[in-house]
């Protein structure tokens, strides 16, 4: 699980980063909003941990900006801005959870576990798709009974995104924005080809195509 941590307090940033790395997460820590924005637009994360009162771009404005661009990465605010109106503003900007400082690291763990449950995020390098189908992320393999099917990195990224959005429709535009981030946007036909391949590998029943709406993972 890849986490972006935005926290301008050097000591707290280090404490949280060390704790999360000990828990097995891959953590990218930054100290101001502009750096966080650049990282979010240049690579893919599973979770954003955002302080609010940080230099250049505050956490609320940062999240509003990326949500306006259809980046739907799960986000938790960790902040001392804990008046009721602050909490309301946080949720209106698009966060999934809100932790008031000071907090125990155990509380952070519990809230991250809840995000993983809601978004179907798996810490391991393998995702069980069905009783006889597994996605091996590290080796770019779909393991289907005794068969191993090699897939490309982008096919793997697309499949992971659909799995994380399980039971929700995902448009071509959303896939382009979230899987490719600031890479050159692919043609819609390219994404359709990736999904066509995945449907062939897995079975068409696993990725439902709803015309005019998008794709839905049905695992």
C-alpha cells in the first residue's frame, strides 16, 4: 500500500513515517502542499494523509483541487483544525475520514484499516479475485487454476484500479486520470484494448461494460 503523507511538522512527519513503514506501508512524505500536489499528479497512491495548515497550498484546497480533476484516491485529514466548521469543510472538500490532533498511532492504524476495507486495498503483492484466480502484482501475472498469464504493467494498474473501485462504475476518463496521472494521456481506444485483454484473461463476467457509463469490476 502506497501512502502520501503531507505533514509540515518535521518531528511528527518522521514519527508517522517510521511507524507506517514498520507496519509495512510504502510512504512518501512531503512538507508543503505544492510538493504534495506534484507527487499526486505524477504517481499513483492508495491513500493520502493530509495535514491542513501547511505552506503554499493548504490541505483543504489541495484535496478540492485533485477531486475536481476526478482523482478519487482515499484521503484522511490529520489536523489540529478541529472546530466543527473545520470538520465540515474537510468532508465537503472530499475526504474519507478526519483525525484530530493529538492522536494515538493506534487510532491512525484503525482508520487506515477501515479505508483498506472500504476501498478493498490489499497490502500483499497478491489479490484474490475469485476462488481460482489470483492477481500477482509483483510478477505481473494472472494465475488461473494451473495457468499463468503474463500481463503488462498498465493492464495490471487498470485491473487494480477497477478492483479498488469494486461494484462502482469507472469511466475511461477516470481511468486515464488516475492510472496515468501526469503521464501522457492514452487514447480511449488504448484503454479499451487493455480492458478487452483483461476480460479475455479473466472472463467477461468479471468486468462489466455498461455503455455510456463505464466499467465495473464484478469479482
